[in-house]
C-alpha cells in the first residue's frame, strides 16, 4: 500500500500543486517511513532471474502449453490442465514447474501484510501435502 499511497500523493501534487499538496506529501512520507519494510519480493525476483540466467532451460510441462491450434492438441498440449478459476478459492494443486526447478523463491516475512500472504501460502501447502481434493465448481456456475 505504501507504493500506491506514494503514487497517489504524486498525482495529487501534480493536480493541485504546491503548497496545497504539502499535506498529502507529508502523510505519504510518514506512511512510507512507518510501513513495515521487506525485500522479500525483490529477493524472489533476483533469485529467479539468476536461475534463468545460470540454470539449464527446462521444458514447460505439457499441460501448460498452448493448445489453441490443432497440431498442439494432437501433441497433447494443454491436456489435463486444471483451470484454477473453476475450483474453490481459485486454487488447484497442479504442476507449474518441472520437478528439477521446484524451489521456493518468495519467502514472505512475518510483518505487515506479508504475514497474511505467508499464512495463506502455508494453508495451500497444507492442502497440497494432505492430498486434499479441491472441488471443481465449474459445473455449478460458481465461477
């Protein structure tokens, strides 16, 4: 939210100008200064980019490949893909990375909104490990 608020303060400054925008700028500066800090997202991107540069290229799993043309369908591309939006909570366990690349890049911290993200990701991991069957809601029109 700090980024959104800072961008809004800049827009307000451009719209109303100074000195009227001083209050919006001061509030944004205080919010950003007091917001919990984390470089978890940046570290995740940096680590993923490093792997892309230095690790061998792995094939995309067949079920994730484009299947919108006839030759792709014949090759089995897209078969067995599970559309997450058709499942409860928009989540379905399926392979997104080849087994050799299964690495955790994003490690949310236990502060600010990241603690909510951390708990949600832990919930999903529990579902995956328990082999919990997630119901497909597409037939019920629940999407």
